């Protein structure tokens, strides 16, 4: 059976994934909108930066975040000046890291959904005297709903599956940074294979169910490019 | 060094020009990375064999060996894992020996932060103390024993940041994210001196000896290079290198 420590890790993972997903929908939507609509020369570079976490090993992200958020890093200096202290080894630090790590998994489905709407419906809204903001909320967002569903599910699931980054900046602190993937790793390292199976098997089942839900509830949705 | 080992070592050396060069794969505990590289370079030069080193955590090596990993020799970070493998019949019986005894240090990347008596632990004016996971890493377990012996465990436990292994604990401290941490003396030793920052070399009586055992695995049984490597590890030349990295023997 899962131990209290395992349950604490599950709860922490859930909290981290939920916080990250909400933040990502708020941050990712304007980025996706801009990427879908802009003709700026910056579209390429910004799109590439957003997609970086897909190809970078998590250890690269974790390593640079550890340096950036450390006492001598640019972000670390800023958080210290703001009186927030340092981000590594804290829940806040994991949230920041997860937002970077899962960004493309949220931005790309939303961007694709916005792309698919095309100019027509928005121009129609404009001829009906809808302001751009009004058109965005009453036309673009409802039409892009499947994209948002996909983005939220993938953002959540990808954060649950995060390991390399947490390992690099987490510090394995119970109730703060010891998430399920790290707990599984600990069990395996300590040769506690029975306990590892409970959590690892649970992760397999969870991931399958999430993807099953994604593909049956949202059959048109496919991730990113 | 026993006479037998000495003789077999020289016999082996003499035989090498005739013998074919063999390859061997050695799983090496992360804390022994630097000395292993030096010894392997000398070994290749002296013996003509080719030594491939694989670095990692001892617990992970255990799982890999039990599942058919192609290692000839294991240089573990502890003596428990080789003993366990021996009991389970995964090693060549009689091949196990202690190749190094680790020394624990309390280290900070900042000069003057850690005093030579470890008084900094009594003041406790820090936010994060990095240790290797005590459940899996011998140096982490030794660090917990030291704090318990100093009666500081309860006060400091809340400030622990746990690293996967001793290499990562060093990284947490080196980047300044943890003000100080318990690591291996071998990680900060250069030519017998502490290379950077400030450190307290923890008196050995405060924790159980960190004995690191080497063992030949079943796969290395018929590989002449595996026996040659173990013999080489017992040579004075190798021992001098081991000691220069802050280990005892």
C-alpha cells in the first residue's frame, strides 16, 4: 500500500500540476493568440523559444534554472531584491520551472486552434461592430475550445510527469518539492521495489486514462506541430 | 600488499605483451569519478587493456546488474551493495575488497564560511544544508549520523535539501543555492589539498566508516582484464592516487 509519504507526494504533485496548468492557461493564451495572428518577424524566434522545452533534455533546463535562480543568477538577484528569497528548493521554484517546462504543451494546441479559426469569423465579428477584445472572448475563445481542453490536459499531465527538472532544483523536501516521480526514483534507488510498483503502476494507469480521455472526448485534437 | 598479490601483479604485467588486449566495463560510484579516471588511464597504459568507466549511483547499478547489465567490475560507494550482490550469487566469490574509505566534509563554496571545527552547525544561521539522500547514499547516511552525534539533527533536519547523490549535493553547494553541505572530501581535493571554499573535515569517529568495496561481477569471471584491473587497484601506484584524492585506505 502507498505510505503516508507516498500520499503526500501524490497530493503535492496534484497541487503543482493544477497551479501550473492554471498559470499556463493565463500566460499561454496571449502568447498563442499573438503567435497565431502576428505577421511580425519575431514570430519565428518567439515560437522557437516556446518550443525549446520539447527538444531540450530536462536536465539542461534544470541546470540553467539552478544557475539563474541561484544567489549569483539574474533571476535569483531579482527575487532576493524583491524580498522573495531564492526559488530553488521551494514550491514556488517548482511552479516557475514547470511553467517553462510545460509551456509548449499548452501554447501549441491553443495556437493551432486559433490558426484554424482563420480571419473569417473575426472579420464577421468586426463588421457587427464587435471590438477586438469582444471578438476574442465571444468568438475566438469558444471556437478554440477543443484546443484549450487539449492544452489543459497536456499541460497537467506533462507537469505530473516532470522529473529531471525537479531533481535538479527541488532538493527532495517532503511536502514542498518531493513529487511522485522523485518518490518513485527514491524507492527504486532504495530497492523498495514493492512501493515503487504502487506509484509507478499508478502513473502508468493515470497517464493512460488521461490520454484516453483526450482522444475519446476530443477526437479532433492533435498536439502541436 | 600481500606477496601473492605482488607476484601475481608482476606476473600479469610480464604476461601482457603476449596476452591479447581485452576490454572491460567498470561501474564506478559517482564519488570515485576523478580517481577512477586517473587510475584507468595508467592502467590502460601499463596493461594494454581497455577500461570503459560508467559512473552512477550504486543503487542504480544494483538494479542494472540484477537485470543483466554488462559490467565486469563494480566499484561501489558502500560495502552493503557488493555484499548483497555476493549473497545473491551475482559476483565472483572471494573477489570483494575495500578499495577506499571515504572521508566526509562539511563544505561551503564561500571562503571562511565553514570553520575548521564545524561550529557553524551550532549557530545554524543558514537556510539550506545539502546532503545526499541518506536512504540511498552512504555519505548522506554518514551526514545524518554526524548531526545526531552532535545533537543537532532535529534543529537542522528542516533545512535539509536532499540531492540524488553526492555529485548533486556538491552542485547545490557549488552554485550557492545551499550555503553549505556534507559531501565527500574527494570531491574538493586537488593534489591533497582543499581546492576552493571552506571546509570542516568531519572527524571519522562521528560516523561509521564509509567503506567502499570493489567486486568482480559474474560477467567478468572469464575476462582477464577484470582480474588485472582488480589487481591494479590493489597496487601501490593506484593506492597513492586514491589517497591523493582524500580517501583513506
